[in-house]
C-alpha cells in the first residue's frame, strides 16, 4: 500500500469513526428536567426522525374555543420529519402557554412553524405576534413570507431568554388586529434550560448580555457539514454548512483535522459550547500566499437593522502548532474587530478549541441590513504563512432597549419574483412536467426555483501564478481536504499541486468559443451573488445569459482551489470533441485577467441530487428516476465506447448528473477524466487516485489501476442513491450506515433492501422491477472490476427494469425471446451502433422503449 492509498483509507476510516450515539446520551442528561418539547396540536407522545420525543401540548393551553388543534393538508417533501410539523395549534385570539421553568436559569425557546393549509385557513393570512414574559419575539410575523424568502418549507426560530426569577414563563400568541381573518399558529415549542453560554467578560463594547435575551440568527459549522440536533454537544442545536454565505469567487478551502489530531477542550471552554465535529473542520484561505494577500475570506449575512449582534467565532488550529505561523485580521462590517488573531497564541496549541465574541451594531443607513464577517492575513507580525482559519460561526441578535427582538418581514428579492413568474409559466405548460407524478403547482409553492444552493457543475479552476510561496507546506499530510456535504467538491488525493503552467492556455482557448471578460461580467450581472446556482470546492457557478438571450451556466474559479490548469484543459479538450445528447455541452470559455471561466448550456432543473434529498423539490416518480438513470448510463456508455478511445469519467456522482428543462439527464464535469487505451477492456491507466468519497472504486484505490469499471462502480452508488434518496456518505448516520454502498450491500444480503428505499417510492415499484434494478446496481458494486457489468450491460438492464415498470407483460416476453436467441453479445453491438449514430448525427430524441425493443429483439429491426 503506498502512501496515497494509505491516506485515502485513513480518511474513509475517519468519516466512519464518527459516533453520534454517545452525544445523544449526553443530550438527555442535560435536558431531562423542566424541559418541554411540545408537538402543538398533537394528541399523543410521538417521536421525530431523529429519535426525539415530542409531547402533546394539550395540558398547557387554555381550554378556550379560540385554540384549535389542526393537521396540515399537505406534507412538503423537504420537511425533516412529520413530527412536529404536520400538526399545529391555531389561535384566533390572544392565547398563552404557561411553563414552569427552572428559576434563575437561562432558557432556550424554539418555535417551529410550517406554513401550510390547515383546514380552510390560508397560510398567507397568518400574521401574528409572539411574546415571552413581555419580551417581543415576533411581531406582525408572516411565516409564509419568511419561509418563502428563505426557500424553506418550514422555519425554526431559536431564542435564548434571560433567566426568570420565579421560573414562570408565559409565551403569548396574538393574531394582528389590523387584518381581518388573521390568525396565529405554531407547530412545535421547545422550552429547555440551558447553561449561560455568554460570558460577559469576553464581550467587547460592554453589551449587557446577562440581562438580555438573544435570537440565534445563524449557526454554522464552517468548512464542515450539517449537524442535527441529536449530534449536538448537549444543547440540541443545529449547525449548518457555511458555503451558502460565502461571498465572492475566493472562498478558500475546507479542511478536516488529520486522524491523529485529538481535539481536547481546555478547562475554560465547556464541551457544550460547540460539538467536537465543529472544531475538527475549518475553512482556511488555501495555500497560495500571494492569492491570499489579494482577497478577503468573507461571509455575508442578511440581518434585521437597528439591532446589536454578537458574532461568536469558534477556532481550533488543525495544521500549525507554533505562534506566528498563521496570523490574520478579522473585520466586521468593514471595521477591524481583531488585529493579528493568532489561534495558537490564544489557545496554546493545536487541537485546543476556543471562541471569541464580538459585538457590533447594525444600523439602518440606506437599508443596510447586512452583516459582513471577513478575514485577511495579517502582515503586521510577519507571520510564516499568509492565511486565516475559522471553524465555527454563530450570530445572535440582542434585544433592543425596549425589550424587542422582532424584525420586519423579509421583502422578497426581485430575482425570486422573476423566478416565480417563470415557474408559473412553466406550470402552465403541463407537457414539460407531465408524467412526473406530482402536482406541479404544489411544487412551486413548496420550493420556488429561487436561489437554491446546489452544487451545479464543478468548477475547474485556474490561476496563473505558480505555487512557489512558502505557504505551500503540508503539515498533517497532504490529504486533509474532504468534500463538504452538498457541494460537488472533488478531493484530489495527491499531495502535489497540479502544474500551474499557463503556457497551454492559448491553445485550449482556440478549441472553443472565446468570451471576453466584460462579456461574461455583463452576462451574469457582474458575478452578482444572487445569480449563484451552485458552490463547489472549485468555485461558484452563476446563472447568466450570453448573446442577450441564451441561458448559460458560468463556472468561475476559486483561486484557492487545488484544481489547476490541467483539469481546466482536460475539460475543454474533451468537451469540445464530444457531442452527445447525454453529455453537457460546453459553449465556450474565458481566459482573461487571471480568471478561468467555462460557459455551459444552462441545465434548468439543476443536479440530480437536489431532486433526491435535502431539498425543497417534490420527489421524482420512479419512472422519471429510471429514465434519468438510463440517460446518464447512455452518456457514460458513450464515453466508454462511443469514440475511438475509452474515456473514463472518474467522478461519476449525483451532482455531476444534470437535468435540462425536459428532464433529460446529462453527464457533466470532465475535469478529472482520463483517456484510456484505445479499445475496450484492453488495459488500464495507472494514475493518482482522484474522485469523490463515497463513490470511489475500492479496486481503484487499492491498485491505482483505472479502468472504465471504476465509473461503473460509482454509477452503482448513484443508482442506490436514486433508490434510497440519501447521500453516498452520511457522517451523521449510525456507523454501519455511513457508507451507502456498504449499507445497501448489507441490506441486500439480509433481504431487507425494501426497508431502506425512499419512503416516497414505497409501493410504487413492482417487485420485479425493483429486483432487476437492485441486482444491476449491486453488480456494479462488485469488489473486482472484472465482476462488474459493462456500462452497456447496465444500460440494457436499466431499460429492462423500465420496461418491467411500464409494461411487465411485454418485458417478460422480450426476456424469453432474448433467452431463446441466447446471443449475449447482441445487445452490446446494437447499443453501440445506436449510441454512435445518436452522437454523430445528434438525432432527435430516441424513444427509449423503441430502442429497448430493438435491443432485445434484434430481428425486429
Ligand atoms: C397563564 O398566566 C397568565 C398570567 O401570567 C394568566 O393570566 C393565565 O390565565 C395563565 N393561563 C393558564 C392557562 O394558566
Ligand atoms: C374588517 O372588516 C370589517 C367589516 O367586515 C370592515 O369594516 C373593516 O374595515 C375591515 N378591516 C380591515 C383592516 O380590513
Ligand atoms: C431603524 O431606526 C430608525 C431611527 O429610529 C428608523 O427610522 C428606521 O425605520 C428603523 N429601521 C428599521 C428597519 O426598523
Ligand atoms: C463592505 O465593503 C464592501 C466593498 O468594499 C461593500 O460592498 C459592502 O457593502 C460593505 N459592507 C458594509 C456592511 O458596509
Ligand atoms: C478586506 O476587508 C477590509 C475591511 O473591509 C478592507 O479594508 C480591505 O481592503 C479588504 N481587503 C481586500 C484585499 O479586499
Ligand atoms: C433587553 O431587554 C431587557 C429587558 O427585557 C433590558 O433590561 C436589557 O437592557 C435589554 N438589552 C439591551 C442590550 O438593551
Ligand atoms: C405587516 O407585514 C406586512 C408584510 O410584510 C406589511 O405589508 C405590513 O405593512 C405590516 N403591517 C404592520 C402594521 O407593520
Ligand atoms: C501523526 O502524528 C505524528 C506525530 O505526532 C506525525 O509525525 C505524523 O505526520 C502524523 N500523521 C498524519 C497522517 O498526520
């Protein structure tokens, strides 16, 4: 085993060693007494998908006619759990919950809202205020406006209220009086005693935090993954990925602690401050000192004006161990909050968590309601590296002097209004959505195409500087980069940085249409953040137009990315040669002013992943999913066989399968692709291991021999992702379930696969079809490449599965005939001819069923 494979193994072990069970136990210990976790309107004790118990609220509400338990009429697919969101309590006049809390103890209050139709009540009519012992939490609040502005199906509001001396807490709901037919509602309430997480001594600007209440605005695991309540360190908080808040093209790289670095809490930092997993991941500026000098690592947050905010920054050094190695300045709203921050100087050594609180007032000068948090390498102390680091970030809003925490309802952005209009137009044309098996209008209400943070296409990056700076040093080994969830960041398991030689640039630029930088800037509103449709490790993807009308996706480099000129070049070279209905098309590129930009066809329906899980999109029908898998299989089959030489994609995953406006699947991102030896199955390419965790062919990283069967393996993972609607790697799952491939193979062996398929598909797939599909996917996951089917075989089997779904009788007849003909090579040849013809002539849509019948019954042609 050489060093590269070794590192890869340790990384995978690392993600497997995450153990949420322990944390859950701690959870209940801290919260057991005097905690209320109420499912409002519910009638019985119930458990949510995280295993949390919710009690009915009936004992705590006044028995008046103005408080009505209700059940939501629709269940939005993106709700994390039915409990507590599917039931609600409706108030038509002022009503209160009285809690007896622990006296003199700070309390969490969490309010859960799901704006849906309850009985004949319209969610847009709900305008109400909420107070807690007179402290105004929400005022003239419209859940439906707020949820829509955040493109979320539901809202959670979290407050930490100052201690009440007698322990009596009264939470009042009051519909506004200035609108007729207005009502108040709530789906879930948590009232939980909490430790004093604010230490007044650490605060700047002398904010009187002890007697104040705060609202949590943002809580981010910077450079890391989503952490659910049950994996928090005892305070049932949720931590989110920071990438949606990053500003600009330069947003650094995410970093994960090496396996042998232990994170130990010092005596002055209690473990409940933040879970270890927050401190084990971080975002840094990257290794290029000269690049880092040119940009600020910046996060931008929308906040309410006229409030003081406490910004809590969590730090834990993961790479360096000496003072003055990594020193940086911290800016809040363009003002210096901290000069020469040095985590080692503060904490003493690597792996020691610490945090800093800063207070800043956000006023209301010309509607300025943004909070900017920025970092820049400090040069004052002449540090060894020009870099910055941040592990976690929380932003709390402090009540104003009038005891108010309520802000205004958000104003929907112009962008969103346009999108809505577009979506409505699309809904008016049922043809494009028919056969999806869901109500298109509801889909729009639930999700609105708006600003959705998805990883579109991966950005291949370039910058022209050669990487010779002394910042380019690895401390804990080269491969500490892990993909963040939901981004299409690809890990390069290679310590060497790619050549940054720009001499090839002029050559590649001649392969495709060249755009000028002003043309690109004009096309995407000068890289306006509102145009971002995806964020990946390599940079951002913007939506834009060229030539005034053609909608395109624009990939812009993140200068800190590990990817280099080489990947950029590969993508252009391959894509300019390949044309296929199921491969995304490159329109052009821009190499100018230090920017490296690729312009693609716009894929209106985004990535396959965003239609599978953790999104607000309605679930896809099984038929649609099969068709998408078949399309992607065709694209890959073409890569493997359709041109004169084999092309191995090397990064097959659900974020690299894009969907156009007609739901046609297109394979994208050829930055890592390799041309194999000509001909099929004749050899392999020996290469450094690259690809994405969770999708990597075990044989490939054992032997570093790349064949097209490595793509088949990854595609097998994709097939199971489509079936089970969960990520390939899910660090928050129980150990045995973290890796999807392992988990499905285990379930398949036990014969319990049906139990883990997407609940939306339960009862929608015939047993024969499911069997065929699962068998095919399972074969793709065979340990040895030789045991895996070819892409052509996979394609045939998927088409057969579709046929079993569509028309089981006909499928069985075909299968019989195929057995009689007994010519296993027949369908390969046929497919290849079809595919090549399809590619070379770019013919019209081929009817899958027609092709299928030709395949299985060659005599019929
Ligand atoms: C809750 O407390 C308030 C006063 O704090 C009182 O007016 C109200 O009747 C109480 N409600 C219930 C249901 O006990
Ligand atoms: C509410 O309705 C009443 C009568 O139906 C009407 O007089 C009043 O102006 C309405 N108020 C508002 C705020 O619309
Ligand atoms: C902020 O305060 C100013 C002055 O009191 C006021 O004019 C403005 O409307 C307030 N803005 C918001 C958003 O409340
Ligand atoms: C900070 O500065 C940037 C440009 O330098 C500007 O766009 C932004 O609005 C400023 N932010 C605040 C909150 O003043
Ligand atoms: C970083 O932000 C600070 C404060 O807004 C600003 O003064 C500085 O010019 C910025 N630096 C760069 C390189 O953008
Ligand atoms: C928050 O409200 C309380 C009263 O509810 C008040 O004593 C405190 O001073 C307020 N905090 C700030 C920062 O104004
Ligand atoms: C309540 O909120 C709505 C929607 O944001 C707004 O149009 C209305 O003016 C607000 N009313 C009051 C009294 O603040
Ligand atoms: C683990 O720690 C040792 C020393 O503590 C160090 O020499 C080694 O490089 C580390 N290995 C990795 C993979 O980080």
